[in-house]
């Protein structure tokens, strides 16, 4: 039995990879970081939407492609490989997933077609279900939200927010509404977009189709965790590829450094650590649509594993490059930092392993 990506999925990945290689170069990332290039996010947003990423998981009935979780996960891998400044996981994966699961027919018609075209851009606040901080929280009363929520995902030029409250209610909030204050959070990764929201009597539209909110929210978190794992997988693969290429070119003592046994071992160890992660990630995505009772456990284990492997590869790849690995000239740090941020979003490895242990009754 062959288990892997289909030809269609591989072709889609190649299209994304080619676009990002041409658009998101190290020079472009550097000018984006310094503020000299303020158009990179827009160019990437428009280009990837033309490839269909905004409509990927939106059902066909609402103008989307209606593709499965494995397809979406393969896309997230490519976005990690190209370290794209693009709001995929929150805006175009978790948001349409939850609206489709929990929204009424009128709410689906109101929001999903706009998500598919990229006109409606949702930032997603899930920290109420993934470990909120003390004195932070969102309370819902009299059709209004009050409180604070941290680490809102993919908050760039958002038109709406999808917010989970302390009682597992899911709400759509207009980004231009009264009582809403956005505080941009600067992370190490300049290609990701996080914020903190302070809400004071903010009017909201609750998603409601009489479904089990907690189960659907958990499935959305599972999907987000697997997507983050795939994103780390792509970033780690890029760092490994760069290390191998560098080892073949860089000379020391009249020899390519790749001929030294120590460097060979470092590259071989990275490759052997990363290879099993592909099948693990693909299987985790497979469980989302076909074995849902396994998806939470697989999401926890997969993201925890990729967080550890990704961090190890990021460190080793930097060492293979020697002193140059730390410089802005090579730009490896953009992938290093993406891996570091992904490690923390929607749960650190320790939290995820504790959750996995609880699921198994350990």
C-alpha cells in the first residue's frame, strides 16, 4: 500500500514552491523586515489567492474548492518551506472550518463566499481553549463580549475576528466594531501576524446551528496543530536542503566541508530525523477526515514531535553553516524563527504531551 501525497497534491505544492521561490527571496524578506518593502505581504496574498489557497477548504456550494485536510496540510508544508508571510492557517483553514461546522445556513452564505475570494479575512482567537493566561479571558453576556484574548492568529488587515469565549461559544466580530482594541504583538518571526484583543461591550454574532461547539472547536484546534506541524516540516526541510547545498560548496583546508565526516553525520542525522515526520504528518491529516476519534491524539503527538525535530534541525543547520549561519546575509534565521514560533502556537510540546497522556488515560 502506498501512503503519501497524490500527483495532484504534489503538483499543487510545486506551483506554490515556484511562486514563493520567485517572490519570497532572502532579499525580499530582509527588506520586508526593515520596512523598506511594504508590498511583500500584499504580493504574496494576491499571488497565493490566485492559486486558490483562500478557497481551498471552503465547500464548493459556497464558491470554494472543497478539498480535504490532507490537501490543506500539504499546502501548509509548502508555505513553511517558502516561509510565506501569508495568513493561511487562521484565516483560510480554521475560520472556514469552524464557520462551516457551526454556522447556520445564512451565516455560511454570509461569510464563506467572501473567504473563498479573499475579500473577508478572519483572524482567529482560540486561546480560551488552548491555555489562556491568568486575568485574561472572554466573557459573553447580552450578545456582547468583554475581556482580553492573546495570540490572535493571522491578524493582518482583518475584516473580521472569529473568537472563542470562556464557555466555548464561537463568535464573529466585525473588525471595525466599537469597543474593540487591537494591540499588535511583535514576535521573532516577521512573516507571521499576531495580536492581542481587548474587548469592551463588543457586539457579536454567535455561530449557532445546534451543533456540539466543544467537539467542533477541538477539531479545528487539531487541524490547526497539524497544519503548524506541516509548516514546521517544510521549514525544516528547507534548512536541511540549504545545509547540504552549502556543505557541497563551502571549502576549508582545500576540501569541501561536506567531505568531512563530522559534517556528513550532521546532515545525515537531520535527514534521518526528518524523514519519518512526513508519514506521521500525512497520517495525522488523514485522521481528520477518516478516523476523527484519533485526530486529537495524532494532532498532539505530531505537533509535539515536529516541534522538537524542527528545533533540532534549525540548530544543526545553523551550525553546518558555521559563523555565516547567524548572519542576515544567508537569511537562515527567517526559517529558524518560523520553527520557533510554530513550536509555541496552539500548545507547546510539554502541554501537548500532557494532553496526549490524558487522552490515553495515562
